[in-house]
C-alpha cells in the first residue's frame, strides 16, 4: 500500500510483513537537505502510524550524499525515533552510487548504541528473505 510518493522517493507499507518500504528515485540527485529531512520525517511518522516493525530501504537509485551534519541529524532524529517505535531490523538494497551508500553506512555507524540489526543486500529478494525470517 503506497503511503507517500514524490519525485525523490516512495514510501509503501507491506501490511502482511509489517515492513515499511522506502524506495529512492534517481531524482534524489536534485534533493536539497530540507527535502531529505522532510522525507525522513515522513518515514518516521509512517513507521509509527502503521506500527511497522521492520524497514526495507532501496538505496539503489539514491544519488544524494548525506553530509556529516545530516548523518548526525539522521541518527539523532530518525534512527532514535525508529528505536522508540520498536524497530526490529532494517535491510538496505545497496546503491550504485558509492558515495551515497557510504554516507548511509556512516549515518548508521554514527551511533554505537544502535539497538537493531541493519544489513546491506545486493538484491531485493535476499533483503526481504532476511527481514521476514527470524
């Protein structure tokens, strides 16, 4: 079920598996920091409203590099919010843009107290398989 969509990303909720999906589009190359923050806030809100337990993030077409300042903001505002909402695990489909992928990885590594497993996958099938199996 589609929750939100704009030129940069789509949010969808997979009710059967309680997975919130965040799929980035190539137009993300044109995003500004404010656009990134707005999308991440919408993601956090949707995660709480739909009572999701897991996330799938497709960063294959993410062409936006998350600055060190935004990495800190993401950790403090979004990751901590997901923890408050009870996230169990998050799977990422890797990016073709190495700089975007590294910035996502650094945002996750920013906090050593992360309370949920996060893994990177090369394909959607493997990511969903990991998310839906204990």
